[in-house]
């Protein structure tokens, strides 16, 4: 297969030979767009466009539900206060820790850039001036900084354009500046690598923006103008296999012959839109492509806020965009807290955590769009710190006769040397068996264990098995008004009587039951998995059948905090031989996620002297770097 670099090079040749490329936008292009459609209850996407006004008054934001129709939030979210006191070319990035990081040009002749961070885009940290080129002799400028996250290196890359006296003399000119793109790397925005050259296409250029397309990187940038001659530099692009290059210049310009700058890209599925600031005309032009070969002028279909300058675009959670319309700053600088990393790779949800022998296991839902999942996998750990994806344990699409999709919320339990795997498929509950917690599990009945609609005011999903001290097994399940419970016979695959309802305060789904100190603890999820307010409530009972009593205070024990939202649908594990407990739960993925794109995280759960569950903070790390975790030997904790 040809690489993207080879493919784009070939396409550029096609463009030069007459294939359709981006053409200049007509001066009379309309900025009118179709009226926006009514917002769905659970939006999947929202975008923000940053910009400034005038010479650099501060951070302005516009929001869009579809990436085409933009509405101004009509206020300054951060006024500049460092360097020469300007805020031009503001660029915003959300990192995998959930923190938004803003960089900007602080002045025409500054040798550094501005920096601030936030988790809600309303309350900001103290502004900092990053003197990236202060110690480099001959530096004249530091313009249009941008930040990207390098997954491979686990670091941030800050890029900007500088004109440095004495460098690149072959392109020095009295009628234009002589910029190139430089970069530094950082992990914490406190210490930085030495500045290095990122991109030299052989000519003066500014406003470089980096975007990852597939496995490769594309740099789009603005060639310098010759203003006295009214020769306007083209918008061009280069490609590389790695974020730090080397970059290869593509021969065909994206936009040429126009007074345009500040390119920014919006990627929506397979579609890429190139937004271009026609700065002298006070408007934006927009081009669209699906293959980086054929570009269509869609300016008449896109309504960009008039008057904004050099904007950059990023995806944000729809709930956050909505909050921005009404939220107000507290007025004091904040210190944004990072969200701990997930314990599992990829997008996973509804985690069930169990301990079998000397190993901990997590069985999650494998997230896919619109919850159309088809398979289950298992992860293992010897200490709750280091997790390994083992294998797929059940493929609903091929291993079942009675369902093919909607593989949700699994759980496993051991009895009599066998492992029993309860799961949702087609909104019914099935059971499968294996000789190992690693599976593979085989459908035990050939039909659902609990058919759709079998229950008391509930939907037939989210099974949770529990075996009491007397050996009686129960299966809890449900989504709706009332949780359900049904007894299981000793074979664990046969129901022992009809289901019963258990009323729970604000119950929605994801019931969990465990026993501690002679009490039965019930925990469950509240609200919708697509909501940032998805959270966990609890209560206690004297019987596994209820009734359940919830406390008046601290009824909610796990809920959103900072950038950690949608924190629920959990399960609980006790470290054998101790009174130490942990909760595996899911949250909306970072930096980009929601109800269909989630991550599994871990929290420590503690109890007060009266046996009440104490609230858990999703921003607190259960283990610090270098901790041993909770290793087991012979089924008991190594650490008493």
C-alpha cells in the first residue's frame, strides 16, 4: 500500500495537471447559511472557534453544532495580560488529561508567547509568558503559536513562526520577512526542550497548523506576502510520518492569488474543511474535501461570525458548549486539575471488576457509535496498577443464535470451578460458561436467560451476579424505574422463581450489590450515560432482596468533577483479606468523548466509622507512580 505521503504527492501532480483543487473564493461570495436545525436532546458534536478582534483584545469564542453555522458567544473569555499585552492568533487544545491549554501571540516583536489553562474555558489559570526565543540572538518575532499532543511521545509540541536575523539568507528580502516554523516539546508546560526548526519549505511562511490524518501529519501554512507588489502568498501544505517531521512540501497550493492567512481545519468524519481568514476583507472562506484531492468551495453554506480574526477550531463536548452560553467566571485564577489516566486502553464502558485467584479482571463494554457493540474482551492485572488486554471472550455477532448486536454491560462470577459470564445482547440477558476467567465463554443455553420485557417496570439489561454467604445466588438487573432481582439455582444458569422489584432512589441502571459488616450495600447509576451528570447513588439493606435505605447526606458518592464527567456505571472489588475497596467506573473519554466514547477508570472507595460510603473524587489517583498497588499471593493481599 502506498503511504499517505506518496498518495498526496501523486494527487498534487494530478492537481497540477488539471484536477480540481481549491480555487479563490469570489469576492461577492455569500455568507448566508441555512437556518440551524433543532438541537437533539443528546448532541454528538459541538465545535468552538477561537478568535480575536481588532489588534488583539482577548479570547473570543464562537460555537457550532454542525461545523457550518456559527454563533458568537459575544464576550471576551480571557483578556491578555502578559508580554506586550496583546492576544492575537489564540489557539486552543484539550489534552488527554482534560485540561484546555491556550497559547497566543502577545505582541508584534515579542520573543515569547502567552499561555493559560482551564477546564471549563470560563475560569483560567494565571497567565504566563513563555520566553521561547528570548535567549536566541537576532529573534524578531514569535507569531501564531499552536499546540498539538504527540501520542507517540507522550508530550505536547508547541509550534510558532519566527524571523531570526542571519538565518536562511538565501530567502532574505527587503520587502518581506523571513519566517520559519520552530517548535519546543513539553510534558508539563513548566520545562521545555530547546527550540528547533520544524519546517523549512524553502521560503518565508507563517501560521502553521498541524493535523493528524490517519497515521501521518499534515502541516498547512501561509507563504509570506510581497505587499508592496501586491503579491499575496499562497496557502500550502506539507506532510510527514511523524509530528516532528521531516515534512515534504506538496507542489500544489491549496489557495493562491488571494489575501488570506490563518488557516485552520475542521475534521468531521471523512470530511475536512479548510477555514481561511480573508483578513483585509473581514470575512472567512471555507473549502471542503474528502480526499485532499478535490476541494469544493462551500463558503455560501458556512456562516462564520463576521469580524473575527485568525480563528482556530476544536471539538468540544456539547454540554460544555452549552454551558459557555450562560456561565460566568469566578473572578480568581484557578489551578486546573488533571484527570487521572484510564486504566484500560481504547474506548470501554460499564466495567465489571472481579478478583479470581491472584489476579484482578475487568470485563467492560467495548464502545462503538450508538452502542452498536458486538463483542466482549477481558483485561487482567496482578496489582490493580498494570493492566493487560488478554483476549476477546465472547463474539455476540458469531457466537450466539439469538442476538447479533448491542453487547453491553457484562459481568463474571466463579462457582464450583466454573466461570459464569452474564451479558446483554439485543436488550436481553444471556449467560455463557468457561473453565477460565479468560474464556472463551460459550453460550450456555442457546437462548436468553432473561427475555426482553421480563421484569418489573424495567428494561432487561445490566446483569450483576451476587452469591450470598449461605450460597444463594442472585442476579440483579434493570434500566428504568425499578431495579430487579431474581434468584438463581445452584447451576447458575436457571432462574429460581419470578423477578422481584427493588425500589431505589433515582434509580436508572447499573445496579451493584456487595456485603460488608453484615450489611448489604446497593449502588446504582443515575441519569443517562450520555449526560455529564451521570452519577452513582447508594443505600443499605438487611436482606439481598431489600428494602434499601439511602442516607440523607452524601447519597451521591461518585459524580462529575472538573473535566471528569459521566462518572458512573461502576462495579466494586474488595482486596481479599483486607477492608480495602476499589471502584472501576467509566467516564466520558478525554480529550474527545461522550456517551458512546468512554474510558474505564479506577477509584479507591472508603467507609466512615458508621459504615457509610464516603464520596469519591474522580480527580484523585488511587495509586501514585511507583506504587506497588494491591498484589495478591494465594488469594490474599501481600500488603496487610
